[in-house]
């Protein structure tokens, strides 16, 4: 992850409460979308918030694969989440899987 992006994440965290392990971090979604807009179209997703949601929904079907879970945790860690918030996010993604 780019140093300037990480600096921005640290600044957001410095302004926020840590009660939920940074699961919720005001400003993170907007900051991340600036980067995601460049990446999402490469994988067939719209460069928008809806595209992010579609990508998460698509990935949800693979969340029980260890490699996918590790990758998701790595991304979320770079987005400022601690281990408990990463786990909570994985649980949320798992709930999106259609039975």
C-alpha cells in the first residue's frame, strides 16, 4: 500500500475512537474508493461504491477459502482495521453467501 495512503489512514485513525477496532472509520470508504475506482474496472466491476459492494458480494462465495480470508484480512489491515475488526468484517461477508 502506498505510503501516502497509509499516512491518510493513520490520520483518520488518530481522529477516531478505537472501541470497535476501527471496524467503522469515518472517511475510510471515501479514501479507499479513490484507489478502488482505478482497480475495480480491471475485474469487471463498476468504479463506484456499488462496484465495491458487488465485488464484496462476489468474493463472499469464496470467504471460507483460507487464501481468500487471509487476503481479505490483509487488505482490511491496510485499511486500518485491527484483527478483531477484520474478523468481524469476514463474518459480515460470510453472511452474504447465498445458501
